[in-house]
C-alpha cells in the first residue's frame, strides 16, 4: 500500500508538470507597440536596389544603396495606444553605380567635389538632416499619419525623385507611410504564440503607369516576453493603367521578411526584407526584360 501511494503521488506530480509545461508552450503574448513621452532611441535604415535590364540585346544595370541614421523620440501616447513620434536623420549616405559611373554622397563629407548629378542628391539629403518628421502609429504598427518637413518637400521640388516619392521614400507623406509599412511588421490585434499566423496587405501608390499590391503572410516562429521573431512571405502583384502605352508582365516574383520585436518594451529591434521581381515591359511591340532586387533593413542601435 505504501509503495502504491508513492507511485500514485509520482504519477500525479508528473501529470501536473506536463500540464504546466503544456500551458507554457501555448502561452500567448500580445504584440503591441508601446511608449512613453520622452522615450528616445536610434535606428539605422538601409536599402539597396539593383535593376538589371536589356535594351535591344544590350545588358545594363543600376545599383543604389541608401543608409540613414535616424533618431526617434516619442512625443505623445493617446489612451487608445496611438503613439506620435518624430524621427530625424543625423546622417545620410548614398552610393549609385550606373553605366560605369559611381556617385557617392555622405552628409559627413562636406568637402566632397560636386558634379551636377551629385549636387541634386546633396540638395535633398542635406535638407533632410536633423529635420523632424512626425508620424502617428497605432499599437499594431500601422502608420496613421505622416508629416514631412516643408524644407524636404521644397528641396525635392519637381525633380525626378519627387515623381516616384509616394511609392516608397522619405520625400512625401505617402512615401513615408509606404516605407514604414514594409519595414515594420503588421502586428495582430490578438495575442500570439509560436506557430501563430496572420495576414496583411499593402497597396503601393502608383509609380508612373505601374501599381503594385503586396500580400503578406506572417508567422510567429518564436515568442517570449522579451523577443518575438516573426517571419513573413511576400507575394507581389502588378497592374498597369489601361490607357498606358507600356504593358507589363510579371514573370516571376519572390519576397521574404523577418522581424524581431520586443513585447516587453513594445518596439521593433530589427527587420530585414528581401524582394525580387522579374518583369517584361512592352512598348510599341518592343519587349524590355527587367529584374529588380531590393534588400532593406531597419535595426535599433544600442
């Protein structure tokens, strides 16, 4: 009888341990942006783009790389969790390689010789330095509103940069919203655990006759109170205006992203994004193949 009681107690204890471990394994965590007035931190944004094309059988390519060191500051937090923050670039670097020519800009290098092309970049990015952009974001990371400093809008003016600013840049309010919508994860309203999945989408403002739609599938691959790792798959579709002279065919596409979010602190610590598009443009019966590779990162600097 004594041995039986001991064994029974062991079985009950083992069962309680199993239930406890099972509860921990399925514990759910809320993923929400948080903040308090006065919070300050830094992020580094980097985006590299490579475009390869062929015109009448002659191959060509353009490469660009942009890095911005950004200072963030929380200005207000509403009762519903909406956060208003500002960010300002303390440094900007750009490198462009096109047709065998290299253009390099570094806001820290005030003595760089200026070509006409480089002068255009310096005008815009010098205007951006230390100028506060204002952004409102809900707890799910959706950008509700964005304001770009007037000096930046004026510097972009009627330049080619402004023409496509809305599709992803820091030169217009729509461009800021589009950029952040890709480098910040779309967080679910309900708590998650490892293995949880949810969806998101983004309609990218048109660039010329072309518009894009991005469909996201997110999956939480690891969730702890201090770190949630979220993997994303991106599916891109393209559409050309019906009255446009150019026709577009998307031959192949792929996209992936990963986000590291701190649930306790309520903020993103790192994100990476990879996209590739293989398209064919047709104008007056002439086909021009083009491939685009985009790699972006957004990382908190401690």
